[in-house]
C-alpha cells in the first residue's frame, strides 16, 4: 500500500507511534493499515461497539492485538496513558451517524464533545507533536445553495450546521483551535466529505452512506431509495484516499494550524450515484422517499487547500470505487447485516 502513495514526507512516520482513536471503525481501520504500511506503529483506542461482529471483522483490526485497546475516549486515565506514548494522534472516534446523533443527542454529546475534550486534555499535557482532528463537511450545513443548486464549500465561509452531529463536529473544531493553538502541540483539522468504499456497511436507522445502502438494496432485490428525489449532491471520496489525506495532514508542514477540506471537488447527485450502482444490477428499481431531517442539500469541496497544503489529490474515481464496492459485496455476501432485510428497521 505504501507504493500507492509514494511521498517522502511519510518517511517521518517510520518508527513513530500514532494513536488512532476510532481505529476500529471504517476510516480508522484504513488509516491504521496505511500507517503500518509506512512503518509507523499505530495504537488503536476504540469501543468496538459501532457494528455487529460480522461487520467489524471486515475491518481487519484484531481486537486482541497488543496495539489495540478496547476502551472509551472518555476514559481519562487510559487516554492520558496512551497519549503519553504517542508521537502523533489522529482523533477519529465519534458517534458517526447523523440520524443516530439526532435520535440520541446525549450519546452524541458524550462521544463527540466529552470524548474530544478528554483527548485534548491528554494531548495538551503530552509530548505529542501533532493532532489531526477528524471533522466533517456537515459543518457547512446547506451553505449558500439557497436555490438548491450545488454549492462549493470553502474553508473560510460561515458555518451553519443543521444537525446535532454537525454541531458536535463544529464544537470539536473550535475546541481544538482554542486548546492547542499556540501550545507545544500542532494540530490540523480535516473536514471529510462523503466517505465510501469497501468494507463500508450501513448502520440501522441511518440515512447516511448511500453507496452501501443502495448496493445492498440492489443485491437483496429491494428498490434503491432516492431520498428527496435524489437531487441533493454529495462529494464522494474513497476511504483509501481519505486515509491517505489524513496521514498527510499529520506530517505536511503547511497543514499545521489549518482546516482542510478532504473532497474530490466534484458534485454528484444522489440519483447519479444510484444509476452507477444500478449499472451493475439490470433489474434494479428506484423509489422516491421524503428527505430525512438533518440531511443537507449538499455541496462539494473547494480542494485548493488540500492540493496546496497537503499535496493531496484523490486517486480513485467514483465509477472505479463503486465497481470495487460491488465486486467486494458480491464476493462477501455475509457483509449484509441481518437487520438489512428486516422491514421494520429499513423503514427507520
Ligand atoms: N463516513 C463518513 O462519510 C464521514 C464523513 C465525515 C466525517 N466522518 C468522521 O470520520 C470519523 C470516522 O468515521 P467512520 O465513518 O469510520 O465511522 P465508524 O462508526 O465506522 O467509526 C467510528 C469509530 O469510533 C468508535 N467510537 C465511537 N464512540 C467512541 C468512544 N466514545 N470511544 C471510543 N471509540 C468510539 C466506534 O466504535 C467506531 O469504531 C468520525 O469522526 C466521523 O465523524 C465520517
């Protein structure tokens, strides 16, 4: 994997310890795999309860390995102990689902606000060189797409989160700047746009992550749901590209103290995504469903900072990424969770 991203800056990571909170999740596990390929020593802190066992196993993080700690980011002593042994920290742990955060704002607050504060407290009193805080394009809300068209989101524009999830991410961004700005620890904030790619599996009651939702719907003979008619847009970034960008944010000189969009710069409507998936399933049908609360009309990334500060650019096109996802799904039918074919859960 290291050969896919030849970059001399990544040599700095060889032999260094990198604490990855949420390292047992979709993005975290890809970051951990890439760090290991670059010769770093990743340390994982994760609750490992975001998915059922069958899904978790797809992420290939061995919960019994010496570098993996089963725990909560709110456990002050654990986080302090781990941060004290880390050269770098990537804080990716979060209650990472828009709909779940709306249903359970208390859990969102505990994981995304309290947990982030605990990580920041520990980092502030440790020798960590740089923390990368994983944020989200959801902080832009609807942006200025007043007429419903696709908006380009740039890092300097006003932020108007429209969901509990987005609000916790915005709080985290501010708190990182307030606590680490001017301290001995550098920081970088990365705002991911819509992440997809195998082995992503949807969560029950969620409306996020349309590639797995639609591919699994087609695979199980159910119609592909077009929330709000599917006119909203997303900037789809493959998880392998996301992991690479996050790791570059750890080491790129110009990223210190910066907030950087991680997106492709290409808007794609939900309907277009559905058509790409349906191209693999000749019998696929579509159904239009109402727009869920907290779901943004969407936009796409201004990528200038990612290019200039990280030297990063996406390497996997959406068509290729979807081909890869569908091929993985067809070869891994056990990845479809049992609840997926239960009508009561699907209706959520
Ligand atoms: N997937 C996306 O489209 C997307 C977009 C923007 C931002 N993000 C952010 O990227 C990060 C990773 O998201 P993901 O898509 O991999 O989600 P995920 O749910 O697969 O991974 C999150 C991980 O964090 C862990 N976690 C949650 N609460 C925890 C706690 N209190 N203590 C310890 N571990 C905890 C979970 O067990 C899970 O393994 C999150 O911060 C998320 O908000 C994701």
